[in-house]
């Protein structure tokens, strides 16, 4: 099993990459000529990515507390 520092660094990298994808999806939502169904699907995807990002932060915070 990985040590806490390595796991936290991996979670951080995944979080930052996910934030980039969220920003790109939001930009697409605001700038691309999407039909209503595509907008609905993209909004749902953004919500899911943001929820997952929150869970990554919670997991990293939990592992940080264990390490202390």
C-alpha cells in the first residue's frame, strides 16, 4: 500500500486535472452552440465531475489527518 504522502500527491494531481476538465466543460457550455439535450447532458457531467472533485479533497484531507 502507498504511504499517505504519495497517495495525497496522486489525489492532488488527479484533482488538478479534473479542475481543468471542469473549466473546459464550463467554457464549452457557455460558448458552443449546443442543443438543449446536449446542454442538459453537459451540465450533468459537470455536476458529476464537481462532486467527484469534492470527494477527492475529502479523501486527501482525511489521509492528512491520519498522518498527523
